[in-house]
C-alpha cells in the first residue's frame, strides 16, 4: 500500500475549511501522508474521470457516473438548505438569454439549471430552454458576462453571494428552486470520492480523517479561516463567512440518510435527460 495519498479539492472556502485540519497537519492518516492539489471543480470532475487522484472533490452530479470506480465518502460533502448556484445577468439586461456561462458542463450547477429551464415558469427573463451553455472556469464567469461572451452567468462558490458587488443581478436562485421541488431535502452540491482500489480499510480511514479535519477546524477556527481567506477568490470577509455557514454543516461531518436521499434525487434529474454532458460521459469501464 502506498505511503502517499493524493487528495484534490477546490480552493473554495467550504472545501478549505473541511480539509483545513488535514492540510495544516492537525490530523492525518497514521500510515500515509497526503499530497494536496487545488483545482476548479470542472477540472476535478475531469480528473476523477481520468482516475488522477486517490481522493477527489467532485460535483455531486458526478457521483453516480463515477460509482463504478469511486466510493462516496460519508464526510466532506457540501449541501445547501435553500442555497445554491445563482443565475445572474447584467444590470439593465432585458430579454431571454440564449447563452449562459456555466462553471462546467458536468457540474451540479449546470445539471440544476438545465432542469429548471425545462420547466414552464411563465417568465420572460429566464434563458430559453435550449440556451447554449458556455463552459468557463468558475472564477471567470463574471468576466464572461461583462465582456459579452455570454448573456447570463451561473455563479458558484463564494462569488454566488457577491453578484451585486460585480454589477450583476440575480435572475434565479437554484437552491431555492430545488427546495420548492424537493422540500425535505438539501441540494447536494459537491461530494468527496475515494478510489475503490484503495481498499475498504483505507477508504474508511480517509473518511474518518476528513471528519476529524472538520472537527479540528471548528476547534481552531482562526488558523483555518486564515487559509480560507488566502485561497478564496472573493476577499470580502462577510461573503466568505456566509459561504461557509451556508455549505459547511452537520451533513459535512456525516451525510447520513438525508444526504444519500438528496444524491438520489439529483440522480433522478440527470436520468430524466435534463443533463446532457458535452462531450458525453464515458461508460464506467472506460473512465478510469
């Protein structure tokens, strides 16, 4: 068994807080060291498809497609209660956008938006149902909207809470949209996967270290908060704090049946054909 476990997460505040105790050496595996990498969420999705990392944070929409080779850890996930990705447009824009900048075609955000647009809302400001999704790295979506590459943008991570600061207005809160349709369930946004080839014992150990890492972050909030501020794309303290409060909770310690049911509800959306990846997702025996 290797004495190095590769771990890849995003630099968003909720991931940094959850893994902060591990990153800072407050907790760790007894028989292996961790080698951390930070990437945007769509790059992480693609890395998981390629089997690049032992432990990787992915969009919750990718949990089912990767189930043949990765196990979902019970800890480390991000769930939102009435909070989620935000569809935004420039102040003063009117009409129905035909192009939307999204943080990746395989993301949970894109899955939810495609499902929402398939409904008849009776609104004249939402994108057309067949709007083109322009994949843009999550921290460049604001620029894509302002420079005209897209007429609307889908914001995730802490920038979703700072739309007004960037001269953008909220068109649709997909967290609220989800809550009206699955009222008893939080919206699943991201999960932590561990490669099944690690073996059951190591997967369980990693899951426990992630849980202990979050507990360590709660015990020493100042140390982890400094790291979260350093890596965050938004530097407004109130925005960072609000983001962490929205997505790091008890389900991040242990998703339990509540989290599993939320993932199942999200998978149903994908199975109904709302989410079409481009390029298509490979078959499970081809992905890793």
